[in-house]
């Protein structure tokens, strides 16, 4: 028997979480009285595609600290994180940003619906994310909203995008690249992990471990993405390949080469896994996920 490719194993690990969040997205994505055209664009942005990595991290992190990964607040957190991620992709693809025409193997939102609707659909997804959390009766929802705001806001994901677009001063070399990646990508991945751990009522040490894991995982994930942009095809990625080089973006591949970048990715993955040492077997899915993400082919 031919062994499964690592990407297939990764898909199998994420599949139950993807199915669960897909159902919850269908339930909580669109409120009553939303204009039909906007609702269609929102659904196009979110439903039926993607690895659902960030929702999976919410659920896995809740379970890793001994909590109930299927509780309603964890489910709402998973939906909220995915809505924020989806909005960020919509805006990333706009002509004023990365100007991309392909996402998840189909036309980007501004190509399909026009730029104005793409901007408004992205705004709607971001706003709806906090509404999904606020609709919970649990007091913890406020803390979760703070986590999401910090991860996605002007000191987190937005700061990373501003730096990536050369709209603010950033140090040169690897220091500047780490600044961008820590905010643009790792902040939301870390935030998803922390939100899951909070839903699982993690104690301080466990929350710190999950936070360190999420930060290192996020850096490793972005580094792997940069390498795939060089080595994979558009068919593999479901989006345009080679766009980092064509846009003159700073990447590890450009700064230190493919081989050194691969080693650094493995070091970051090892750091992420080591952070979970105190959590025992409950964190095994997180450990497996980190290893598979480091070696993915799409």
C-alpha cells in the first residue's frame, strides 16, 4: 500500500473540526435582514473551502487543557476566528493589497463580486465575528472578544499587514521579517490557541504553554507558506504561486535561501512542540498538527 501524502494525513486530522465549524458557520454567519447580495458574498467568502486550521486550533487547545472542545463558547470562538481570518483574506486579495485573482481554487471575492462588495463583505465578516461572541450569555465571552481584538487589531494582524505593505518602518533582515510574521500570521494563530485554552478554563501555566505553542506554530506556518510560494504550483496552493517574488516581498527564502529556511522551520516547529511538554497526552493532536503543518505541500 502506498503511504498517504502528509497533506492527506493533515486533511484527515482537520476534517472533523472543519465539518463541525462548517455547520456552525452556516448557522451563525448571516443574521436576519442582511441584503441578499451581501449575504451571498459573505457565504462565498467563508463556506466550502479552506483547511479551517484556526477553528481546529481553538478546539484542540480547549481539549489540550482538559476542557470541553464542543462547548458552545468554544464553537462560537472557532466561528469568530474563522470569520476574522476570512475577512483578512478578502482584503489581502484586493488590488490595493496583493491584487490576487485566485483563492482556494476559485476567483477571489473582488473578482467575483466587484471591489466595493468585497470590501463591504470583509467588513461584515469582521463585525459579525464579534457579534457571534457577544451573543453568548457567558461572562467569558468578553475576555474572548478581547483576545480576538488583540490578535486581529492594530497591534496584531493589522500591524503585520501595514509592515508587510511597507507602510511603516520595519528593521531590515530577519528581525524585520520576524516582526511582520509575528503580527500578520502568528498573532491570530496564537489568539486562536489562547481562546481555546480560555474556553477550556486553562490554569495560568497551561495558558502560557498554549500561548508559546501558538506563537512558534504561527511563525513556522508562515515560513512554510513562504517556501510553498516558491516551490509549489497554483494547482497545489489553490492561489497564485510566486507572487511574493513578483511583488518584491521579504521572505526567508529570499533572505537566507531554501535550505536554511527549511531548517529554521523545523526549529520553530520543535519549539512549538516543546512548549506542550507539561500538558501530557491531551495535547497530542496539537503536536501532530505542528509536525504535519511543517511538511505540508499545499
